[in-house]
C-alpha cells in the first residue's frame, strides 16, 4: 500500500513545519506533498526546508484547485490511497491515520474526519470551539447536504479526508474550484461511492486566521446552497464502476 | 398584418428614414471595424462570426424595414423602435452569457495548466533529490506500472 498525504497550504508558513513533523511521526510510511496555493509568504521555502515535495501553484486559485492538485498527483503517481489535512495545525495526524486505516481496509472509498460526529467526545474535550458564524454555516450545510445525498453528514466542511483510487480519478477531473468540500461530498455520493464519516478530535488553529468574516460567511452559505442545488442536476459520470 | 389580433388595432410607429440611414452607416462601420480587428490579429475568427452576424442583421434591419415591422407585429409591439430595442437587448444578453461560458472554460483550462506546472516542478524537485535516480524515488514510479 503506497500512501500519499498532501497538505494544501495558503500562507501557512507559521504552522506548516509542525504539521509536516506531525504527519511524519504518525504516518511514517506515507509520502508527503505540500500544495502551495500561490502563497505570498515563505510557505514553499518552509516546506522545502522540511524536505518534502512541494507543488507550488503559480497563483492563488482556492482550496478546490489545491486539493485537486493533490488528487491528480496521487492518481498519476499510482498511490493506492491518499489523505489530506489542513496546514494550520487543526488536524492531528494521528486522526488522519485512523481515516486512512478505514480506506485501506476498504470500508469506504472516501472517509471524512468529523469533529461533530461524536457529541459526547466533543463535549468532553474543549479542544475545538467553533465560532458563531461557523456554527450557523455548519448546520445549514449539514441540512442541505443530508437532503441532497440522503446520507447523514455532520462535518460537511471538514478538510481532513482519506480516499482511494476511485475517488482520486473522480476528483482529479471533477472538482469544483470554489466549493471544494461540500460539492465533493455530494458528487461522491451521487457517483455511488461509499462515503463515511469518522469522528475525530480537532484542535484550535495554530497559525493563520480564518477567512470567514460574518458577511463572507453569509455569502459563503448562500453560494453553497446554490451549488448544492445545481449539483443535483449534474449528469452522472459513473465513477463507481471505474477503479 | 391585420390578422394579428393585438398589435394591429392601434396606430403603429415605424422607423424613420433618418434612423435607417444612421443604422446602416453604423452597421457598415461596425463590420469594417471587426474586419480590421481580425486583420491585425486582435480578434480571433471564431469569436468574430457572431459579431459579423450581428452587423449583418443591423444592416438588414436598416435596408428592409418590413422585416422589423414583421417581427414587431409577431412580438405584439406597436412601436418598431421598442421591438428593435428588445431584440438588441436579448442579443446582448445571449452574447454576455456566451462569454461567461467561454470564460468558465478558460478558467478551468488555466487552473489545469497551473496544476500541471506545479506538479511538474514537484517532480523535478523529486528527481533532484534522488540524485541520479537510483534511490529515494518515492513519488516517481511511472503511472503505467500501477494502473
């Protein structure tokens, strides 16, 4: 089993090295690729200092394009499975390893790390405290995505995922540039792939700041709902039969 | 056009000869401008067809006002000028949409181009790191072997 862990990073010079070290510790057998989404800081230089491969996009194109770069690399280089996590230190690599185990055991094609799936664990640990606007967005997306996919999702915007080759070939060709997280879940379910959520522990971000101001959040939510609606009418690609 | 029930009942407003002359002159200049843009490689032929058709339509409307009046009657509009405005507006709307489609396609192409370039650089980096390519070829196995 060859595994690729890729880390999309946009201006994350402060936290990237720690994330890479964490991945190295908990996922010793995996190759690491940092996808620098046109950062204006020293993200690429930091990644190279860590000795990992870096794919630097020449200009910022959004999370979707960065993630797609990772999936494309994993597909072309023949990895059996891949996983990605945020570069800001919110996602412990030990949890990513659990997601990957699910994919390796072929329990699912795509596994999402959910910080909300296990309410008791969430209440117990004070590790992760979502902001108010994020909570609203989360419940709106949760509602519409569950409606669209008829499958229960709790953490629709989670950037911690593990996937097999089916998902790689689907996502490397069809990935929304502006609505990576939510639309990709809808797409995977529509294409008949097995998508599973696994409860994970997440941390407060170590560096950088969230891009969500209240106004942006509102627009983000609105756009997300429209994207989901349109996504329901997309023609199917029959990814479930491709391997 | 009295067989059309709504438009025929009241007085109609037609294009004046002055309007027609101005329109014809503008149409001719417009088409000359498009030809000039193509000639100087500022406009690709495939994007010029639609504009040329628009210019020809304008010329036809000026030369044969009967055409426009027919269209106005079909639309149920008494004033030929209003019909003209509506048609032009619709045409522009269609063109704008057409450009959005082209833009989306090009945005996707640009994204893929950037991704290819980024991955190519990563592969170069991997090749450099593994020296002559005998050790540490972690990410360099050819795709064919695996698929």
